[in-house]
C-alpha cells in the first residue's frame, strides 16, 4: 500500500491503444473524456499528440489496431494554492485533497459560497477549458481531512457505485467531551433523519433506519476530553457525530449533536486516513493527514475546569 501525504504532480502524458481502424480526430474525441473538436485541434497544433512515438499535427491521420497514441500536456504541472485546500494527489482520473475546516465540499444552493468543488473546478480548467470535476463523497463543513474528487464521469460512477468494495480503510480522529469508559468498542445502531430538523437520530432497532457501525479506540484522555481513533464500517450521514452523542461523548464543538461548548472554535472531527483502489489502474492508494495539533492541546492542562469550554 502506498502512502502519499504530499502533492504528486499530474501525469505528463496519456497513452492510448488503438483497437479498430479509424482516424485520429474521431479516436481522440471518443477517448479524451468529452473533449471538443477545437480542443483536439489545439493539441495537434501545439504538437502534443504522437502516434507510435512520432509527433503528428494531422487530425485525419489514419489509425489501425495496435497503434499507440500519446497525448502530452503542454502546460506542465499546475499547482493548487489555496489556504483551505491542499493537493495530495492528482492524475487523469482523480484528485485527492486535504480539506481544512470551515469549507463546504459542495454548495448548498444558497449564494455563491466558495467550496472545495468550486476551487477544484477552477484548478482543472487551467489545464483546459473543457476539463471538469465530479463529486465522489463529502465531508461536513467543519470536518477536515482527506477528500476525493473524480475528473471524469466514468471515474465518478465507478467510485460511487462500488464505494464499499473500493475503499479499504476510512479512519477519523475525534476529540470528544468526557472520559470514555472503554478503551475500545463498537457502536452499532440504525440511523434515521428528521426531515424538519435535518438531524440524524440513532435507534437500537431497524424501524426504517439504516444500519451504521463505528469502531473506536481511545488514544488519550483526561477528566474532560478523550481523543478517539474511529474506523467506519458503514458511511452514513453524520454517522460518527450521532454515534458519539449516543454514548454520551459528543464531538467537542458539535452543538448540533450535544456538545456543551467549543474550546477550539470548531467541530473537532478529522478524516485522517482514506485508502482505496484506483478506479482504473486498480492500484491501492493510501492517504494520511495527521489530526490538527490543536486536538491534543487540551491535554496539556492538568486541571482543566469544565467551564473552560466557550
């Protein structure tokens, strides 16, 4: 398994195998993920296309089975620079980023707020105006950590429709209120959503709800807080937040689900590890971003009164 916590530049070229007779223009239009004719002509004009290792500028160049077409990027590596989003990995099919707290994954439809999606949409269009970005999964606004997007519809569908088989590990770090009694445990319940309050509720019986399973172990604790590592067996909406509230230890700062205060000025939940199989290469990728250092600062005060939470 490969760990990758720093930016890996986009691949510099795409190699494609020809399986049927045809011409270069039709082949590239079919293979290059919705690229327009003018974009293909631009690639040819800028000598970015090779057939069997030789540069060509002919859009009607004939192709035959076993030919190899290579498309190169002329713009080089395009870095992502944004205070709320850090690039972890990018190739022709996926983008993996570290999202900071306070940033929505996608728009809620209210106004023109900056989101992870809008930032990456601008980023990919620097390579070509025809490039697009697709949502695969989400992190809540105040949850930080590893987040994956697709760069084409096929990659999005493969990841979304096979998420539970493709993803091999999802680990979160949470700072919760109170000292947990068990050093490790598994929380199992059925979750339902209240359509009016938009809150998720946890129940011990199915009763129309969706089964949710969360495993946790305690990394550190004092009389006022516990730092937990959590593994998701299922991935329901607000699952961790609801499950931790259900055992009497809400995520610090999560007032929606029972927190009494906000010592760090945020919901203290972080998506630290995401491991999954690449949708096309099948290579197993693993990305790890440590929890914010502020999560452990609360343990440096020996006798912290409960009213220290603001």
